[in-house]
C-alpha cells in the first residue's frame, strides 16, 4: 500500500482549503482512452434518446452532454474507479475502506448558458440538515480530459475553505460568480485531478471563451456505512463480473436496472 500520499503538506492543504489538485495524474494514453470511450458513450446514448428508447440518466443540450452511471459503458471507466494513484488519497482523506458513490461526465463545447449554480454535494441540499458545519461524508474527484489551464471555460469554481463555514451564503451571494466571496477558478492542464470535500461550495464556472471546451469526469466516494445514499443502478451481470475487492466498494450490493 502506498503510504507516501497524501504527504503532510497535501493533507494540511486539503484539510484547510477543502480541495487538492494533482497535475499530471492521468498519463496521456489513459486520457486518450477515456476521451474516446466517453465520446462513444455519449454518441450511443444520444442516438438511443433520439430513437425514444431506454437511456441511462443523460442530459443533452445542443452539442453539450452530461451522462451519469459510467461504469458499464467501457472497461476503462471501471479501471478509473479504483485507480491506484488516487486510492491512497481517498483512503487517507475520507475512509480506509471507501465505497464507490457515483460517476458522471461533462462534455461541453459551447456555453451552456446556465449561469452560476453554487451548491454543496450530497442529498438534501448537500446534507444541510447535518449542519451548521456539514461533516465530511463524501469526496469527489474530477479528472480534466481537456486543457483547463485558462480561465472562463466553465472552469470548476470554488470557495476555498468554505467547507468550514457554519453559515450558508445568502441568495444574493450565490446569484453570480463574482458575488460569492472568495470565488476561485481552478485551472490545470489535461490529466489533472482535483479532489474536494462534499461541503465545499462550488459551481460550474463562467464561460466566455468561444473556443473553449470542458471535458470532465467525476467520481465520488463515501463512507462504507452510507448504504442508503444514492447509487446508480447497474446490472446483475456487471456486479457478478466484479472482483471481490471491487464488490466491497459497492457495499456488496448493486441496485439493478429495472
């Protein structure tokens, strides 16, 4: 087991700021495989939706897409679920026996026009009822499949340290990107991984670069005792094909597609 990560500096940074960025975590060949697999999955789901057939949860707006429940789409998505370089971080920062929670992908090549959407992750408005200071229940990992080293390309925008807040921001503060105190766009090259606390206030960022694109994968993990939390449905065949170690990451239960 890797015991060198997170380093003391990385742990302190995450605990203080609620997030951590790791550049170059995904090698170029894996980025290529993931991007190709994602393009194929979006094409299949879009075609199924246009035919009016059954489609796993997906959203299509113009040339943009967001799809959920990736793991059965291609083996490379399952590989990323317990990707060796990130699991020491997930185990150390969340739980020694983390369970898989959810996965989704964002493919945006034009301004979605949705504006700021400040939120915390988790059920019931980000576990709001467990406040005033929401505990660390989930950790989300975002993988950059496109270059996000510039600004205003829909960059994930956060308020560092906001996971410590005991007061929620007002409606006026959440109304825009610049109205939220401390709002910071996260920038990084292809292959970057960002991981963040469920209570960190964040939003998809401003989009004003006409030539930009935002291709992201998100994977989320939770404590093993959170069995009642949402979990995307997967088939019996998928579940029985998992290794024993991977089955443990599903609470040893998979809710099947009906």
